[in-house]
């Protein structure tokens, strides 16, 4: 699902396709805020780097926002093994992030694949296919809409037959939904 599809789904959930309660820009901002939530990530393994004797620094691919483990595959049939050698992750997102091996990395055979395990933090320009993340984003955006209602001083558009306690009960229900969807997102130790 891309941002436009999310906006279309949010319109349905809010019952606001006519932009009566929120403008199109406000809805987009709600979705952007939801997509920037730290839980909107995907675990990934990158195998694009190759070790070269004498090279101690390797640029981390953009497909990884964080690096949790570094593996090397010794031999042709062995499974990748966690790096026992010391390394650092240096740099920043703007200038580039690098994997820097410390003393002792000379023991790595030349030409071996370096495996990086970490997370990719989705951007608002990405398409998100995981239904758990999709539901989490939409419920979080709905919760952001409820916050927007408060900011717009609730009674500006709420009909007289809706009470503040009903609005607060709906907000509480949305908070529970967000918590439920957050709990369904796999963690590092869970199988997909």
C-alpha cells in the first residue's frame, strides 16, 4: 500500500471522503506521522558486500536503517557465522554509514560475503505490503485524527447528538486497537 492508497482507506475509515472533518493535507499529515512511527520497520539481511583484504571500511546499503549483526560465511558450504572480530558502525544517514572493521579482520578470507542483519525503516514514499503494518498505520492515523479533533476544538464540527464522553470512549477504543496491532508486529526473536 502506498501513501495514496492509505489516504483512500483512511477516508473510508473516517467516513470523510468529502473532506468535511479534515482537509486532504491534514489526512496526509496524519498518515505521514503514523508511518514515521518507530515500529514501521522490516527485518532484512543484506549480502551485497564482499570482504577485500586491506579494506577496513564498507558503506552500509540504504536498504538497512540499522545493523544488528554482522556475519561472515567461511568456506563454500558453511552457514554464515556471527562476526567474532570487533567492528563499529560509523557515520550518519546524511553522509553515509559505514561498517568499519578493527584490528584482527585480516583473518577474514579475501572475497568472502559480508552479511548484515538489521531493520529497514519504511519511508513515506515506500509501498508497504505487510497487512499487520498496514492496519497499524491506519489505526494510528485514526488516533492522530482523534487528536486532530481535539485540536480543532471538538465542537467546531461535531453534531449536537455526540457527547465528549462518546468521543473519549472512541479514542480509548482506537488506542487499544493500535496497541493490539503493535503487538502483532513481529519482533526480532519471532519467526515471520
